[in-house]
C-alpha cells in the first residue's frame, strides 16, 4: 500500500515540475537576444496543441518569442478563466498587450486558436496589435478559430483564409458580410502575408509555410537537414516537457527518442533505433542513464554516435541547442522531385469560374496534372468571385511537360477599345491590353510547339489573332459572330449553330459552360484520346 505521505508528495512534485517548466519558458520568452523575434497573442481558453506546438517549434528553430495576453502572468487553459489546469498545461505571458507600443522588433505574429480568439476579438488592444502587423505587412499566422480575430480586426475581408468550419455558425453576420474573407477548405491558405490553417492537425504543414514566409522576410531559414536523435533526459518527469522535446524536434526535422528512466532505456534496447547524435541533459539522472550497462549497450547498438552534453540552461534553450547540433551532424533532406505539369488552365482575372473547376476535374479524372497560370502568381478571382490560385505566370511558369494541353476557359473583363460607346476608358486599360496580348501569345506558342488547345467562350475570339489560326472555325459565344467577321481580334471564323467542335487537329472549342458536356464527349473520342495521350 502506498504511504499516505507519498500520496501527498507525488502530486506536489508533479505540480512543481510544471511550475518549473512554465518558469523556464517564461525566462526564455522574455530574454533579449539578437535572434529574430515573434509575438504570440493569446487569451484564456487557448488551444494547447496549437499554442505549444508552434511555440516549441519556432523556439527550437532559433526564434525568440514574446507571449502577449491581457496581463502578464499565467494564461489559463480553462476557457472560463477560472481553474488552473491540473496537468500544468496553462501558458505564461511575459507581456501585457498595453505594454506593446511598438511592433518593429517583431518579424511576425502568431494567433493560436481555441476559445482565445473569441476572447480577444472585442478587445481594443488586441485589435490594435493585429492591425499594426497587417498595416506593416508582417507575416500573420492564423490557426483554427483565429480567423475570428482577423475578422474582428477588419483584416480578413477581401482575402482568402481558412479556419475551423464552425466559425460560419459562430459569427454568421460577419460571415455573410464577408468580414472573414473567402473561405478555402484546405490545410494551409497563403494570401499575401496572412497564412492560415484549419485545425490542430494542420499545424505541422502550417508551420512549414509560416517558416518559409518568415525566412523570406529576413528570418531564420527552416532546417534543411534531417537527423535522428536520442535524448537521455532523466529529469523529465512531466509529459509536458517530453512533448516539448518531441514536437519541437520533430517539426525541425529532428526525430527524437526521449529516454527518461531505466525502464524506458531497457525497452528501447529492444527497438530498431537509429541515431545521428545522443544528447545528455546536465543532471545526475541523465548521466547515470548514460553510464549504465543498458546505456552503454544502447550506444553500441546505435553504432557509437557522437554524445553531446547540453548546457546548463532552460529547457527551451536546450532544445534549440539540440536542434542546432543535430542539423550539423544530420543528412541533407532530398530536394523534392520536380513535378512537370502536362496541362495548363490559362487564367485572367474575370475567367469563367464555372468552366475552370469542371475542366480541372475532367483533366484530373483522365490522368493529367494541371496547373493554373495567370498574369501574376497568387489568388485570381473569377467572373462570379471564385478564387483560384495561380502557381506561376506566363513569363515565369512552373516546370511543364514538352507537350501540354492548354485550356483557355473564357470569361469577361474590361478591354481597351477605341470604339467604346458613350464613355471614356481609364488609362489602366492600356496595361490590360498588353497583358491580354502576352497571354494570347503564350497560348499560341504552346500550340505551335505541338500542344493541344481547348478554347471556351469569349477566348475563342480573344486568343486567336495569330495567323496560325487563320480560317479555322471556332465555337464561341452567340454574342460575337460579327467580331469574327470584322476580325476585331481573331483571324478565325465563327461556327454557327454548334455547341462544341473539333476546330482543327489539336484545337477544340466550345460555346460556353453549357457546352462542356458536348466538348468533353469530343475529348473522349478515340481520335482525341490518342492525341491527348500519345
């Protein structure tokens, strides 16, 4: 039977361990170094995975971090802001919001989710801070419910963002007004300097995307080496501290195995472990694990990797040191294999956003790997507001196959026209004409190189001015037969009374979205199938 005194002391030691961990994180967060600095803005009810995984990972990468809340001190995990967490998972803020008078020392802002954003969204100081980062175009990382805080600060409208789906029901008025921007259901959405993700399971890819944004702004380059590491950490009595080592290491390309007592050491002898380095924490318990018979047997089984004794400092700093050392002895991550795209959807703002998803689905169903291009990379809005992400431009496209299928999806946008009726056109339309000509030339060049063109709607007129299209009949919008006759843009011919047709051996055209079923049947005919998949 357990001694009653032991029953009392064990939870006390447990709580004390977490207090010490919180103190270590506090010391680390408030110290001033030359490292790039991030701000975390949280309130009670924060999501612990989103907050701590991000905090540990960026700290291990080498960033200094200030955690900011209503007041400096403990920030309770309890959304009701009443009860300290029994497992010691409350956070610690080293600054109060009113103390933040200048954001210039910070490279970026991280907004973890949970109940925290809802507790911050009506606070004037929180809104001031978010708006300041947005105005300075510093990277803002939004996780899960943090999209609510972006909306409350007025910085999400007009942008593409993601977050937890239930936000729509929580703030329906803001959602309908468009204060939360355009919702995209994917793990990470990047729109300029705002990088958002949906929920805790998306935090790891979000971390990579946010780290790349920070690096592009002069921050720390994300680790490019991968290493396996064993941590002999006899002092780690808390799951919280082990979690810090596991998450902070893993998200910096270090695969950690944490051994904190003799039983764990013995169990790991039975595993097929590998290690590029063994870390020993600066305490007698960890040294005893290393000196033990099982510890020496483990080193032999691992192939006698280098042993690195960590310095006497706080746990987050030790983790940063470990990641830096592991990067020196690790192996380079392989460069991703270049992906060649064999289909292109050629966009201009105002594209027909009914045609684009339908044609993309058709291409993917038939084994193609399509990519979107536009005049500028990034998000492009269609005629009805659908956002599509262009991965490249006509002057700087991604890697393409030698022969591609190019879809010109049609659409409607302002064009320069000296004969416009009863109006004066703005000067910027001259620039649009140049962009349209560049797009048409790029599409035509792909055709001349042996590519296949699929042209829909108004694009049958707008991309066929080159002599190579002279005399070819195109299915096009019923509005524009006279434009073909007058040769205002095209040297082709208008095909009346037809929904879609094979205009030439490597050209297919359709009147518009409603004609896509006919067009797709043509593209599935044996002659077209042999052409599309030679």
